[in-house]
C-alpha cells in the first residue's frame, strides 16, 4: 500500500513539474530518473 502511495506521489510530482516547466524536457527526464532511482534504493533498503 505505501509503495503504491509513494509511486503515485512520484507520478504526480513528475506530471506537475512537466506542466509547470513546459519546454524543459531534459530537466523533467532527469527528475524522473532521480525519482525512480530513489524509489529503487528505498525498496532495496526495505527488503534487507
């Protein structure tokens, strides 16, 4: 449940940033990569 909540928040942040930034696709892509990376790290730490 919490994992889905975190994923949902991340998606909202990414889409919100996309709307706000408009043209800056590279910044958005970087943000998405960082968000996904952070989530993966969190998931790995939780498993161990």
